[in-house]
């Protein structure tokens, strides 16, 4: 059979045109299709993520959406950094020939990184007697003021659990006149045996000296040494300074009050741990008045006004009881605020913090307490001694 060459050319042309029609129908018509070619592991121990993606149409552009923030123009590869712990979702869609992929390619993964942590030391450096407290004329308890400092300390986690709480022994020895009181620490210049008077600093001059010898029961002394974890743990230290007169009724009530307030303190600190405080504003705006009182512990303390906190205000209610309203100040340190405080000079040297307690005018006492926050080199979970 003889084949007409003109007919052959026509058949070939129709075949080629048919194939072209099939090709156009396969990728030239309809929206583009998007593929994610590489993505981070799930779960990932990195706060960074890299994605590469492509389309079945060569002239495609792309839009990306992370965690529902909305689609924005992007190119492959797309990189993300500083991702928080938890679940994240990445979507990408291609656009070509005026059409958009109506079923974006999606990938969900979990970031689970180790939080930042550091070991911190908190020291009680000393105090300044701005003004002596009221005392009876005979000064049978010693010349001038005799004081001790209590430091109720809580280590708390973000779930409001108290990891470590204060103990009854969390206070210094009494400091002042040692005449007849061998258990005291000599402090002050009222006599050759000590006794605190207005203007005295202890244990050195200036009292915020960070190089004073270290002691176990009076300043300079370590109040805390341990690890704070970003977003997970926080520290609350409530330092109070007490005028010694012998009777411990009020002190016992204070100890009980602090224990009873443990859950409330934990709740307040947990809120700060999981928040995002502007630590620069917190410290710069509040340190003219002392350590910022993140929350105040105000209680009715009943007892005889003997051992009493400087800054307390006893007011007669009836012949049998006295009511003392006392607003204590609490230093709250998270990883973020401790790191900031350790590196900042608030007026007395880097890392030196202070708080002040003032009696009402009837009792005249005024003391400023000085503390040091120090960050140790990285050596998790805690630096060795």
C-alpha cells in the first residue's frame, strides 16, 4: 500500500498538536501546586527552622504563613529564628498565571529547646543607719540600736510550686552593743563595745562594699546560691530589719505570717516568671526608692512592741492588744531580672541593690539594706563551690 506523503505530514501534525494539548491541560491549565521539599525535624530541639519549597510551574512566586499570622511574599528557602517552645505550623502557596494554589502545602512541628539558665549568688552586703530607732532612756538592752535582719526566701516554679521555703533560722545574729551580750556581733560606734547610731555603716564603710569578709551569720553573707531557669523558676527574698528588745512574740507571728502567705507569694512570682517584664523600666524607675516591691505583704501583727520590724507602725487598739501594720518589701528575681541586675550599676556599683525601711515619726528609725546579685559563669546545673 502506497502512503501519501502529504497525508503522513498531516497525521504527524495532528499527533503533535494532540500531545501539546495534553501537556497544556496537565500543567498549563488550573492553579499551581505547591510542595514543601525540606522542613525541620519534628520534634525539633532548635529555635530556628528552614524550609525549602517548589511549584509544578516554573514561573511561580510564593507566599508563606507561619502560625496563622497571614500569608506574605516569600522565597525558597525561608528561614525562621527565635521560635518559642511549643507547636508551630508553616504554610506555603504558589502563585502563577494569575492563579493561586487553593490548597497550600502545610507542615506542623514542635519546638522543644532547653531554656536558658544560669547560676546566681545573692549576698546581703550590709546596712546604713540613716536614723536610730526609739529606745527607752536607760538603754538596758544596750547602747544605741541593736538589730538583726531576717531574710525569708522562696524558690518558686512557674506552676506556683514552692521548691524551697524559708526557715526559722533565716536571720542574722543581733548586731550592736556587745557589753554583757557575748552572742552578739559588735557593730556601731556608740561605745567601745559597739551600739548603732545614726550615720553608722556595717560591716564596713561604705556598707555596700562587695569585698568585705564573708560570714555565715552576719553580713557580708550569702542568702542564695542556685540556678534560675528562664521561664521556669523565680526567687523571692523578703528582707526585714528588726530592733532587738528580747521578746519574740511579734517575730513568731511574722514567721507564721510568711509561711501562711507562701501560696500567695508563689502565685505572684509565677505570674512574673511566665510574663515578659521590661526589666530596664522596673529597675530604673523604682530603685530610687529601694528594691521594687513587686507585691506587698501587709498583715495585722499582734504582740508587745519589743522585737519589732523597723518600718512597722504600732497603733493602740485597746488596753490588751496592739496592732502593727507592716509593709515589707520583696525582691523578686527571675532569670531575666537577675541577669539584668547583675550587670547594671544602680548607683553603688554593678549588681548592688538596696531597699529602705522607715519608721513612723514616733519611732524615728530608718535603715537602708544593701544586696549584691552576681551571675556566675555557665556551669549548669549549678557551679561547684
